[in-house]
C-alpha cells in the first residue's frame, strides 16, 4: 500500500487534553491575571466571564447556576454525587470506563441502599426503558472511551421527581444538550474547548439547588466537595469565587476558546464541525477493508470520541494481548511519521483507534489522517504476517 503524501497540518487527535482551537498561540494568554490573588476583582471578573460566556455559547437557561470547581469533570461529577445522592433511589447507566467509575461510586463507595446499576459492554448502550422517574439518575451523555452517545432523552420524564446527573464532558459544545431534562451537568475545559485541564464546570438546575438546600447526606463531605453548608448553597462557587486556587493561565486559555467559539458562529457551528468529522470517518469506514465502528448502532455513534476497531479475520484471530500490542505498533507508526498523535484506543476499551473529532479539530485534518491510518495498519500487518 502506497504511503500517503500529505499529512494533517495539525496532527493532534488526543481525547484529552484535546487539540487547541485553530490559530492558537501563547500570545493568546497575554491578558492573564498573573501574580494576582484569585480573589482580586480582576481575577474574579475573569472567572465570572468564563461563566457568562459558557452560558451564552451553550445556551444554558438563565435560572441554572454555573460554577467552576476543582479536579476537572471528575471532581465536578463526584461533588454532585456526594452532595446530592441519598434522598431517593438512584439508577446509574454506564457503557464505558468513566461511566463504570460512577457505577463504582454508587455501588461500592457511597452508603446507598436503593440503587440500580445498569451496565452495557463497549459498543453498546444500556436499556433505559425501565427507568423510574422517582429515582435519581446518573449517566454519561457520550462515552468518551467507547464512542457511544445516547440517541435522545425521551427516556427521561419531564414529570420526574428524581434528579438527572449527567457527565457531559465529551458532549457539550459538540452536541445539543436538552437542558429541561438535565438537573446537573458536568464537563471540563480540556475536552471540546481544547483548553488546559484541572478545572471542571458544574451546572445546576433550580431542582438541584432545591435538593442541596433541603437535604443533607448522612455521610461527611470534605471541603473540596462541599456545595452547601447548613442547608444553604455556597453561592460564591457560582459567581467566580472558587473553592480552591485556580490557574489564571488556564482561565485565560478557556476564555480564548470561548471567544473563538463565539467568533466562528457559536454552538451551531461547533456542532457542525464535529458532525462533519464523524461524517468523514463514516464515509471512509464504508469503503475500508480494515476498520468498522465500535458503536454497533449508527444512531449512537459519537461525533467527538470516534472509536473504530479492526474488522478483518486475521486481526480477530489474534489473542487480546497481541491485539493490544499490534495496535500500539500501528499508532507508533503514525506518530513516528508525525501523521497522527494519541490515536490509540483507551486502555480498557477494545484495541483499536480513537479519533477525537471535537470542534477544535478541523475537518481537513480528519480527512488527511484517515489514509495514514489505513497505511499504518496495512504496513504493520504485512510486517507481522511476514515475520
């Protein structure tokens, strides 16, 4: 197979931290409030600007609260679970690594009695049809490590009594959020925005705030997780007064991403870019002899974490360890040619390729990396078969 001639001009496809927005440079960070207290007026104003512009781009309802919290999306989701769960029964739906982590929290870590844990294998999605509107629900909108997203929110009742807690870190900014169906939404700056890591966003509906101010869990909650005190919301979290010290360079970086999002046309344009990336991979897969989507149902295929796996019988005949090593060699070949970086599937997922197709990844770069993936796969396969 002939080696492709043209490489992606920005060959970065990591699923986190993700590609920087087009045109990014260190000059974009010149306005950062460095060497200032994060409690100073200019620094708090920057943090509030992140909140305000996030609301604007994502079209978050005015009566929802938005906070900046520690420890990325993981910290935001953990805060929500530890502060809000326990009043009602809870259902957890998971179909990939991070969703399975929330499953462990509810199933093993939190002292909850009334719990339903629904799991599906990589490539599939759980059955939501038996969900009880009296229960709280924890789920991921898009499975980052499986490339599987929910089809819709029809399974969530508009008359529910429980809260919906949604990990949307690889969905927001590239997919439409059904805000009326969501009571808690979490994400990080490092995903679709392509910004620096370590900070998470926590979005609360009025129903979630009501829970915080009317219910206190029976277990102790560390300060870093605490959203309410004496059944009163700690409101500063949602107006730029963060629990811990934020990186003001990271704050400036996420503001650059948000400004870029606004400049190119906002949410609709961001979604268009990401869906186009999925369409490019879909067209390529349809004609590929080597790969197929990990997501079995076309309606659940992610436009951000696009996961593909080898489909030829030779690869399928290999044992799991050999498959993993083989795909590591394929990805190593791509990196040694500087054609694509960080394309290997997640360590717990089936061996394959994961192409990050979020909105900061230009369509042309996805188009150009695909023939390189085919070439690298064929090259390593021929090497192995000839050994």
